[in-house]
C-alpha cells in the first residue's frame, strides 16, 4: 500500500466511499468508516482493530493529531497521507477533520450479551436514533443491544451518533428469530405508546429484554408473539409520542434505578 495519495482515482478513495455509502461493502469487508478526531480517538480507546487510515498534513501539525496517528499505527492501521480536498471527497461528513479510518466491525451473537437489561431495537429506521440508543445503552449499563431490521448499526452516521459505543458493548444483528431466542432466558417486554404497565410500576429487574419498535409501526409481529408483557412511559403532556431513542433512555434508566434500589 502506498503511503501517500496524489490521484483522485486512488483505490483507497474508492474504498472509503464504498464503506461510507454501501451496507453491502461494509458487510463483505467487515469494516466501517470512522471520521473526525474525537470519534477516531474513542474507537481507538475501545480497542478496535484498524485496516488503514487517510490523514492530511494539517492533522499531524497539531500534537493531538500526531498522537492519534501514532495510536492508529499501534492499532494496526496503515496511515496514508492524503490531500485535504481528496479526503473531503471520500468522507461521509462535510468536515472529517483531517482523518478517516477503516475499522474492523466486531461480530457478536446472542450468547455474548451481558447480564444487564438488553435493549432490542426493533426496526429502527433512522441511523441517528439507532446510534443514540447504542450510546444510551452503554451509558446505562445495558447487557447489549440486539438490532432487528431497520438501520445499519455500522453505517457511519449510526457510528457517529453512538460515539463508538458499538466497540464497547455487544451489538448483535439478528432477524425476527431473535425474539423467540431471547424469551426463554429473559423476560421480553414491549415498549408501547399507552398499553401495559407504567414503566415505574413494572418490575424491571432480573434478566430482561426491552423491545423498542419504530415510531411509525411499533413492535413487529415477531416481537409481539414472543413478548411476556408491555410497558409504557406515561405522558401527561400534549405530545403524541416519544422519539424511540428517548423512550429507550427512559426505560433503561428506570431499569437502572430499580436495580440500584435492590443493591
């Protein structure tokens, strides 16, 4: 691999664009694209493996950028110097801050989920919402996140919203069969708009899987078939519904509160 790019036809630029825009390319290569100093720092700190990275001369002119490049080399990335205008063409964001990197996507199964409450993202179509759910799950002690349908958890926009959370807790991609597979070992509860118990009255301790469906259609038929109950967040105000990521945060926080009361 060359250590410097000078042509817009360089294969690495094409590879970066594919990782940024094509789910198929990410799946086939087992890689995704991360951009920006802070996000790349977060993913490096999480212990991820890297394939390569593109950087600009401006990045290494600052001490923080130079340290990051050294850390990327240690993590396995082969750094390739790239003119700023070419890097901008390959990036998924308008301001990649002089760095983008191809990082290995971790692969988990249902057996890798931890002891905390599992969040199930059921058909969440917006990558920003899904990424926020991953970040919240990490912050509130979730045992992991199961993604069934919807947005790609490894799309660059999802990864940015998650701020690298996908490398710090199990993220399992699964089909509709996941609901029945989760149910024997964990109590499967649906997040509903109004049905079921109020969240603060429902017991949310012990082995648990909380299903949050899309705002448009709610939990999927497969989730409903496997569910052992439902909860909702009472809304005395005039809002019609909650954003899926907000609902997930409230449920996970209530589960955390109840666990802390037991300890």
